[in-house]
């Protein structure tokens, strides 16, 4: 992946999820029609082997894909990840900048399908797919 987030990036709010503060700041922009996220690996993200913890790959993918899914819906009431598949390919280390590129594959009345790739220094570190269930505000009011 060439480059990271665009100059017009924004920092993800911790209002998205309290876990966002573990990785703050996470910068977000849109590049070539895909949402791009960027964060720096710090000492708190490392496992005993000195590499980016495997569970954090999953968490970062979930944050990024959840953010993209949330922004694809006008009035969202609830959102939940129902499936997250992550393939780890290479290790990341302290000081690495992680670049995540998210693609929204399909959106139905209740589900959003996404894929993502994580890069550092032009190397693919991991990829992921996710299915996210959501309830929009208008659907809740129609049911009442």
C-alpha cells in the first residue's frame, strides 16, 4: 500500500468505543474510495516477544471496520460485529506505523460485509473480513 492516510485525516473519537483510547490517536481519511486508518505501535501494544500482540490486530480491525460500517448508515441505533476473521501474515514492531485500508463490500437491511488489509512499510501484515449487524433508528420507530 502506498502512503498512509491523507492530509485531511481526522482522529477517531473515543466516543466510538472506549477501547479506542488504547490506540489513540487513530487517524482516518478516505483514499481512492476506501477508508484508511493509521496508528503507531507503542510499547503498550507489544507481547512478550516484542511484537504487536495478535489480539490487537483483531481489535484494530474491528475498530476500523466498525467505524466504516457506522458511517455508512444515516441513523444507526445499534451495531454489533457478528463475525470477524483475521489472518496474520507478518509481525509489527514498536515504532511501526500501521495503515489499514477498509472496503465496504455489501450492505443489506441488517448486515454490512467488509474487508480490510493492514500494512506497514509497504508490507502486508494482516487481512480481515467482517460481518456487522446493525439496527437503524428508522427501523426501530417503524416497529413501534
